């Protein structure tokens, strides 16, 4: 049964990863992502069911559109594979539990935010409102301790980015501020701060490397949402251990 459920989580992750990619691409443009059929972005041919099988369709078509033979971006199978892998990892870590439900919610937000912010430098308000509602419902049934921890986390996430925006006169965006506030509802205060610290550390290291390699320029806008979500995912799986290690190091 363990192997069967593991396969189920991986398969579900690849299917949802494909859907989340569509949401991340279409939601910032206010385009329908449920009722509208997918089509090749080059020849505009509507894709059939056999073109939409996660990972398999890309592999069988050798990474090309069946109709116009244009190469399909590796982003599509990469998103599916990563999402499937993270869903599988979550099940292996937590089994059937509340933790795996929390993981699925967090990973869903992470994939959509990453796709949207990388492609458009936008984190849609509708997306954040949906997950804010989902996290509030989650914490009503499975509250943090103390009871006001989620509210404190949301205020912490909002305030810390707002302070940076004010002091740096726009060094971060309003989307980042709202995203960290939403994550605060999920995490509470300490893990929200850890998420921000990890995001800043990763963002600084990678942006410095890209600047040195002349991939980006100093004044070029840089999406920070993916780093916030990477910090959130790390905090979810390992945050308590990281904070415990930090506390013990200073005792």
C-alpha cells in the first residue's frame, strides 16, 4: 500500500503541477484557466487529451508540438516533475496526516507564485486571497499555539516587507509584502521570520552570481516571490529543526 500511495501522490503532483503552470501563466492576464482549452502557443492548435498527459506527452512527442514541430519549453515537464517529486516527498515524510494536507496547500501556492512571478513579475491578488482564505480555514480547524499565532505571523510578514519598501523606497514589491503576510497566517511568527531570512539569503547569493555572470544588470527587476516560496518550503520541512539548532547554538 505504501508504494501504491507513493505513486498516487507523485501522479497527483504531476497532474496538479501541469494545472498550476496553466494558472500561473493565465491568472495574471485574467485569462480563463478552467473553461478554456490549452493550445500550442505557436500554431494555436487546440491540444487533445493525449497531448496533456503529464511528462508522458512531452516524452512521447520528443519535446515538440505534434502539429507544427516547434520545440516545447522544458519548463512544462520540469514543473510537473518537481511538483510530483515534492508531493511524493511530503507523503514519505508525513504519510496520511494533517501535515501532508498543509504541504499540498503550501506547494500549490509555491508553484503558482513561482510561475507567475518569473514570467510576469506579478503575484496576483486573487491568488493570494484564495490561499489566505484556505489558510484561515485550515487554522480554524488546526490552530497554531497560541491561538493568535497566525494573526501575529501575518502582521509580522506584512510589517517586515513594508519596512523594507519604505526604507529602500521600493526595494521590494507590494506582492512580496502580501505574500509574506499570507504565509504568516500559515506559519505564525518565528517560521515567517525564518522564511524571510532564507529568502533574502538565497536571493542575495543568486542575484550576486547572476550579476557577476552578467546575466542580469544591476537595475534590472528581479522576481523575489520564488525565493520567498523556497524559504517557505524549507521552513515547512526543516524550520523547527533550524530554529532549535539556532537556539542551542547561543545557549
